[in-house]
C-alpha cells in the first residue's frame, strides 16, 4: 500500500484560523503533518506557541526546500497572492483560506496551477466547515446542477439571528461577532456583502465553470435592512437572511446574485442560525440536498484546512471540471426578480420600470411595495440602495418566463401609479 506523503508545513498567519490549525494539528498526529515555521507580521505579540517557531521573514519558509506545503491564512489579499504565487512556483502545495485573494486573483491562480501543476486547495475559504467546494467539484460533476442557494457569511447570519431572535441592536450584535472571531478585521466586508460575494465568485467557478469578478455580480449586504423590514417579515412569517444564489435558466444560462431575502418557514435555510452556513443544492433526479455547518470561527475553519492537508497526502488537485471538462455556463442578466422594497419617499423609486406591483403600502412614514422588475434595472444601478431604500428578495424570486407581461400594466393601474 502507498505510504502517505509526509507534510512539512510553513504557515503564514497566526490569527483566528492559524492558531486554530496549530492546536488542531497537535490533536491529529496520525496526519503526519508538522508545522516547521510560522510567518507572522508583528513579532512582539504574545502567542501560545514556542518562540522559535516564528519568523517575520517570508523567505525563511518560501526558500526552505524541506517545506513542501504552504498554508496561507493571512488577512491582506495582495501579500497573500504574492505568497501563494511564489509557493506554487517553487513547487510547494498550497492551502489557503483567503477568500478575497482567491476571488480577486482567480484567473491568475488558474493559470499558475496549469503552469506549475501544483495543488492549490481552499475549502476553508467558503462556508468553513462545510465541504462545499469538493462536493461541487467531485459529486456534482455533471450537467444536472439546477440551482444552488447558500448562506455563506457567518457574521451577517449571526447578526440577523441576534437581532431577530434576541432583539439585540445591530452594533451590539456586530461587536459580539467580532469578539467571537467571526467577523473580518474590516467588518464592513461582512456587513456590506463583499465577503459573501467573494466566496460566491469562486463557488460559481466550481458549480458552473463561471469565472467572474465581484464587480460584475449584483450583491449587497445587510446594512440597508431596517427595523420596519423585520416587522413586515414577521407579519408574513418570514425570516430575513443574506442569500447567495445561482440558478440555471431554461436557456442554459445562469442567474446569480447575493442579496437579502425573505425566507419561508419551510425553507431549509430557515434552520441556519448564528454563525452557521447552509447550502441547498437542487439537482436533476436527486431533488434537494442540504449541507449545514459552522461557517466561521477558529476550529470550524481550521477543520477545513485540515481536510485539505489530508487531501494533499494523496496529491489531490481541483480539476475545475465545469470550466475545463464541460462547456462552461454563461451568466445572464436577462430575467426578472420579485422584490420587496421599502423607502421613505416614492420619488426615489423608479416605479415606471416595474413590470408589476403586487402589493403597495403607503399609509405610514415607511412605505413598501412588492413588485417584479427586470434584473437589468437592478444591475449596475444604485437607486435600490440609496436614500434609505431597502431591497429584500421575496421567496422564489427569479421569474424567467414572460407571464410577467400579463401582470404589468394591470397591476400598475391597480396601484394607481399610472
Ligand atoms: N467573516 C467571515 C464570515 C469569516 O463571517 O463568514 C469566515 O469566512
């Protein structure tokens, strides 16, 4: 039987994830993986590990021929990319948890993997403890992936849970997420949806072979959600969650975005609370499958790094099957979505662009409507998140057929808007 490869690790970063990995490896001796050096930014900090393990010189790791694996779990995207590129070029395998770096540099990383034939694994970069990337790569390796909907950011889910269920204020809930090590060092990345969009960008590559920059994705976070939106959700027996979704339309193209959404009580995602993440996959013949697990935090994230290390023992690589072995799918903007919009003043809402307005509540200071609008009237437009406007998707928001036309004028007339 083949003996598994001995892994000698050079670790970059000793924050929430790096320290978690250090502790987890001490409890998993069977893995035959040892950390030889840890590269950190600030030498002075007190750390729970022997001082001789640490260096501030990245070359100590990158030039060490004994180190065959680089684990990169640092915060800054630019330096992370340099470290990962140099490690791959020098023939080292790499495990990374830097979602922002991966999303920003995916085309270059794809090229580097081709050129060097070295493994770059990053299961910890999306949904932490849930093995979503490897499942998309290996298990859903066919044309039957109809849709994928996911909660991919633990902090925003934690904040929404605390606000909805424990009536904490937004700032208080965010502070707690920071103290527990879930939030990014710049928490606006979580709250404004950047972190979720980054993860969604490369999950789309593994799901559908789509390579996209987040600037080309429609996304927002939870910072526009108002108390009144939560009130409407409660009246309708919905929760509100930040959901990343992608759906293959009848023409074979893919609709994808990351937006807050009303969630029905019978939706699997309603069970996803606090820092947990969840992924609902709909595929031909299997129908729905639900993956659930902790999406942030030291040990859950370290567990995914550990699993990647374990996979390196048998030289596992992502094949990017949907990109290289199948015909990659294309993103499309040509569909409609049903949205809930709340606002202070109607003058900020381009009602003429709505195909249908199905509910209209204008009797209090904060007004809202539920209507159907073309996705192109959202994409690249600012109106839906400016001037205190809040947009939340309704359940099953994507409408692709033109039944929408039948609703159009009639509902606008009913609402007294034309
Ligand atoms: N800030 C991230 C989150 C950490 O809250 O999901 C895990 O990627």
